[in-house]
């Protein structure tokens, strides 16, 4: 009888298992691939690389789905069968809420349209603010013992499948470090969960396997997906073959499959030092499949979750927009191929963004040989490679942070160099006025375009200036080293109420960078660079002298009408006309001294002889009760 009691108890457990197997069979037939999830890892040459690691993971975790597994327990009739105690947890371990052990393979209803429709960076509607408390909680949970306890602790504040996945994602991204040494091993070994929790390190196989295991413990269907990636070490335009180099996950939420990559969500590897840095990246959580395909190509095209799916050749040739491209609010870029051929020595790149954004570029590691102009929603870049051959073009965006991040990389093929387009070395970015110059207090420019052509070597540029803003300008050519003072002596600033005018005289023909700086009057510190113009003059007869040298007492609102040349002719009577504010007397001093008189229009007028002198000064007396004159302008006189 005792033996019968035990057999009776065993029967109950067996019936539970058989009933579960019958339910799964009744739900429809599965293809060979569906019945054997490990077949998703197979490719030309069999199990290799990451695929091999994932297969070992499944064996370690007991996820081999070949055949029916049976657990038999023998125990007294009056004791609760251990299997009954564990049945609820077993359901969560084995799959979805219906008790399915085999996660449903992706189908038509999982597919998203390609190309990206710009609707969202995510594959489902999300309000990230709803995760604020959960994210803080999950990031602070510590792994005290085993994986079961860790998942149980994480689920304390997670009440839906989405929240469970989020809690697991956040924990892994903030606690597991990428093991660079392990990733570089030729025959990568599988990582056990216990080893990962102990060392807090793993490679992409381990990230994906750990994520899958934790999701299953939480009762969420999850699959590990191997494939190719445009990650660490990727070179623009490279081909992919042989072993897979990456692994990520698919999770089943709200009736559809979604994609996550906790490896890339956790941080990055410095290409120079090969060191890992924790740097959370939200982009790879439930990423929209049309964006995920840009740097993830799964072995099984169904896991692209795209309609139509992309071929490996398309994946290799398509433009690679880094995650920061979308994190910084970019929408599109043109050209849409990673390799660009110059036309008549020039390549043009445009980017569209959803908000005003600051950009910069580097050609072969230097911020030279290009014109970058900002637009309200994007930018335009014209690049002129200095030599024929292959060049590397990188584009960076600032977004809401103080750091410029790389968002695009192109390979330029140049078969012709236009020697007539040699840009000044001091031409910085951006070129031309924009929303940024308006933000910095410079508005309504007379020249909205970044390039100004002048036939006689002179130009006048004006714009409105916000109250309390000082403007400084300097001129830069490629004549060799010149002093900072000389850079400003070819520019003369005139201020009329809230309007600033820059009169520019070029010393010779060529191309020059006119740099504009601003500074708030009441704030300490240096002037801030805002933008520059490119000034072009082809007239070889141009040879303008510098403007007169001005001193500290030359006020912001003073105005000089004549003489504008800083070099005066010898033995001549030279007329003077200035507008000065708050001045009692004005004198012009050469060999002798001549007073200027104030006319009814508010201008000080008069003349001065340059005979017998080498320099001429304009002096002012601010207070009629004092006898101390201050120098405000200095002219040189031509030698006889």
C-alpha cells in the first residue's frame, strides 16, 4: 500500500506535465524551425562564433527543446508534491502565461514598415517618464546570491511585463561590464549566470543569454538573436562573412516581438585605449526595427521584424547612422550611402533634424577644408578634399548636452582637386549667420549667406545687436603670422543705436575668414566665437591699408566717417568727421594742433595738415572743467 501511495502521488505530477504538453500540441503545428529554436543559430558553416556561444548557453541552462523532459518525484502522500509548489514558477520559466515552452516565432503582425516612418525611435508607444522611479529602483538593486533572488527583487516594483523587462534591462545595463578580453578570444566560452553575477563582466553572448534567462524567470518570452553588427571595430563599407560577431534579444510584449541590445545599452569601448566605460544608451531598448537594422543584421531574416526584410548586401551598403544620430534628434541625412564621390572636387552632405542643432565636422581628423552652415532644422556641409584619394569624413552633433558626439561617418573618394578653392586655415565652423547667431544676440544680418564676394576688396556688413551685447570681429588670411591687433585693423566697427556695422578693407586679393565674437557686457570672461563669413576677392590690384588704430576710450557708440584709412598722405590737409558722445572738446594733433567743431547734426568736423609729421592723433576732453586729453585714434603718415 505504501508503494501505491507513492505511485499515486507520482501520477498526479505526471498528469500535470502531460496535460501541459497536450495543451501545447493542441495549439497548432510548428515548423521544423519553430520546433527547434536552436536552428535559428545555424548558418553556413554551422555553429560558430556568437552562435556557438549561444548554443552552449542553452545547454547550460537546460533550454534544449529536443523531446519531452519529465521530472519524477517520490514522496509521502500527505506531503505537497514539490512540483506543485514549483508549478507557478515553472510556467514563468518556460514561457508565456499560457504555459507555452516554445516562444512564438515572429510573423506578419510583428513586422514594421521599412524604411523608417519617423514616427518614433521605439517599436511601441512609450512614455519614458513612467519608468523614472522603476529605473532608479532597478539600478540600485544588488545581486545578493543567485539569479532567482535577483529577479525576484527586481520584480518587487515591476507589475507588468513591460515593467519587468525594463527592470531587467536597467539592472544589466548598470551592473554588467563588457569583458573585452573574453570578447577577443578566438573560441569564446559560454558564460554561466553565476559567473556573470560573480564577476559582473561578460561579452555580448553573456549579455544576451543573461537577459533571456532573467526574462524567462520573470515570465516574459525572450529569445537570443545572433548576427552581424556595425559595432566596435566596424569600418565604413566593410563586408560581413564567416562567424557572427554579436548577439542581442527579442522580447514578446503586448502581442508583438520587440528588439533590445543590453550590450550596447550599457556603455562603450574606447577605440584607442580599448577600455570599457559605463554609459547608458536608451536607444537600444525596444528600438524601432527600421532603425535597429542599421547596425544589427540577424541570421534569420524574420528577426529583422521588417516588411520588406533587408538583404545582407543592403545591410553592408546602407548608410550607418550611429545611435547618437537619433539620440541627438536627427531625422535623415543625404547622401544615403556611406561612400561619396566628389564632383568637381566637392562633396555635399545635408542633415535634417527635428530641432535646431549645433554641428561640426572633421576631414581626416582636422576641422579644415569645408564650409558648414547651420539651418533651422539641420545643416549643410560642403567639403573640398585637398588631395586626390580616399578621405574620412566625420560629422558631430551637440544636441542638448555640452558634448559633441559622432553621428555620421563617410568615406570620400576624390579624383580631382580644384586648386582655386583653397579655404583659409582659420575658417572655423559654422560659416554664415543662423539661428545660433540670433540666439547669441546678432539678428537681421545684411548678408544672410556665408560667402561674400567683393570686386574692389571692400565690404560693409551690418546687423542688429541685442541690448547689452558687445561685438568683436577679426580678419584672417593665409599670409603667415600676424598680430591679433593687425587682424582687427582691417575692420572698423560703427555703432548706431542697436545697429552694428563692420567696414572691411582687404589687404590683397584672396580668401579671408571674418570671425565674429560676442560677449555680454556685464559678465566676466572672454568673447565667444559665434560664426564667420568667407570673404572672396579676385582683384589682384586690391591693396587697402589698415584702418586707424583705436584706443580704449573709443566708445562703442562712436562713429568715424572720415578718414577711414589708417595711413594718411603726406603734406595734405585731411578732413575729419566723427560722432562722439559725452565729449567737451576734440583736437587733431600732428606737428601742430587743430580743433574740431560740433555741427548741428552732432558731428565733430575740421581738418589737419600732415606736413612735417609721421603720426596724427585724435584727442578728446571729456570734462570741460579738466585739462586732461585722451587719445582715441592714431593715424600714420606716408613717408615723403
